[in-house]
C-alpha cells in the first residue's frame, strides 16, 4: 500500500487513541495554568493597611502629653460657698482678672499676685508666685458656723484676728464658707455680738463653730451684756425670740435701763437655754 500525506485538518492520535496537541497549544496551556496559580497565591496575601488606619494606630499609641499648664489653681472644700476669686497685682491694688472659678487652672503670666474673694476685699492669698511652665496651687479651708434649728440671727461677719478689720460680711450659717488659712473673729451680722474669737482655719479642712441659743419669755425688750454686765453686746431683743448665741455667760437687762432681767445666763453649744 502506498502512504497518504496527512492533511492539516486531520488530528493525530497516540498509541492510546487520544489526540496529539500541537506544541504551541501545549505551551499556551502551561502559561495559562501558571498565571492562574499566581493569581490565587496573590489573593491569599494580606493587603497593606490604609494610610488612615496607620495614622489612627499611631495616634492611639502616642503617649499622653505631660505638659503642665502655667497659672494659678485655687483649691477649695467641696460644696463650700464663695469660692470665686479675683487676681490682683502683687500690691493688691490693680485687679487683673475677676470672678475666676476655683479648682481649675487659671492661665496667667509668670509673676507675683494677690488673690481676693470675688465680691469683697477678703484676701485669700498674697505673694502668690507663678513660675514659667508651672501651676501654683493655693489651698483654702472653710468655716462652718452651725446653729440650733429655727434660731434667728445666724448670719455673721468675718474679722481679722484682732477683731478690728472686717474682711467679709453676710456669711451664711450652716454651710462651709471659703476662708484662707489663719485666725479670725466672727461676729453677729447686725451687731458687735462676738460669736467666736481665735477661729483657726487650716488648708483643706473645715473649721466648725457650734453655736447655742436662748429664749427670753419675760414681758420686756432686753439688751444682752457680757458676764460682768458692763459691755453691751446686743440690743433690742424681743420676748419669745429664739436667738443665736455663742457658748458662755451673759446678763440680760431691760432695754434702755440698768434693770437686770436675768443674771448669769449660761449658753451651751447646740442647746436652747430658756430664760424666764
């Protein structure tokens, strides 16, 4: 038999009966399969974090700032009254800042200052030094004058230790009133009736001054004198009034006369003394 040439459209088969692919098709198939394997491998790689995520992570790990505010921080007893203050120059003459809040840093330039109660000339601190980059802390105390319930005339004034210079007026009873460390004299609001002398205030503490009371049930208006009956402390008392008074010994006299209505009236803290 004579052999016939194989036409290009005719497939060749191997000994197993399968077609024999041309060499170019085999190479193309290998390249395609290799590319698919690379794509699958790249899909499994983790994607790099976004720029915003990196910034957020850096912000979260950044250590907190250790900068200290420059200024004055006046600290007070919790719930104490009249804590607002003003800042004056070192001579206490020129007001630089007013009605500043306590327990917060008030930014101010380095220098020396005087602090006063916001609504009076009551000096809270003098010679307060502020240094660059530092917070100067000024710690206050408080006075709490307590009265017997339902008594009259509990409000009081605060004087210096000598009792001559009034530092603050119209202080309310039964609440802590802000005061600087030192010694003070307390008097009844409407008269020179001394409520307490040598009241010692310490930084960070409440000094409690406990009062007593008396009630005169006689028929006449009266004045209150000291234990010797020589110095008039309070005048124009009315019968039946429950009056605030400090612990001690007193004499009651009929108003506008020297007639003694009650001698050696003893007042004790937290107690009502009945005088008939």
